[in-house]
C-alpha cells in the first residue's frame, strides 16, 4: 500500500469496519445466530468498495 491509501480516512475506515464485521460474523456463527450471513454479505460489499477506492487512489497517484 502506498502512502495515499494509508492517509485516506474513508479507505481505512472501510477496511477496519470490514475486519470488525468479519469478527462479528464469526462470533455470531459460533453462537448459532443466523444473522452472521447478513454480516458476511455486508462485509463483502464494504470490502469491495474499499478495494475499489484504494485502486482508484493508486491509479491517480501513478498518473
């Protein structure tokens, strides 16, 4: 990762929330709660948007 991605608060927030949602989904799955599936789907969506934003920042730096 380059410095622009590490300085971008939205990208870091997205990656951090995706990580926390993954942990929450694991805890919910172990507890037998069916809500873990929703957390996984939202996690994948958030992670995709964060990776897309990081890619755009990387490409903007290269230009």
